[in-house]
C-alpha cells in the first residue's frame, strides 16, 4: 500500500499568520492542544508567537495586499489583548 502525499494549502502570509494565531490560542490555553488533548496555558510561548506575528507585520509593512493588510492588522491586536487578559 503506497501512501499518497498530503495535500497542503497554497503558501500565503494570511495562512501563515492564521497558523501562528492558532498556536497562540493553544499557548494561551483557549484551544485544546491537539497533542496533549488538554488546555494548558504557556504564556512564554504565547508571548514569543505574538512577537513573531508582530515581526512579520513590521517586516511586510508596505508590501501586503488588501487581504493581508486587513487580516494582520486585525489579528495582531486581538492576540495581544488575549495575552494581556491571560497574564493579568
């Protein structure tokens, strides 16, 4: 039996930031960790991932299309707010 290669979505900034945002939700304990099957906050990991999204926002500024601009400028403040709520 030969395994078929996995199908992957097209690479895009929106998809990458979405994936990072999902990892932040897991690190904040808002979403179940698919490996451990539990909600375990890891605030240092969440902070790091938010910093990665902020770095991507900064480094791609002025070079994003409308969809990318809208998504990243909405998701980054939401991630930061989620972190502040969990860390207070």
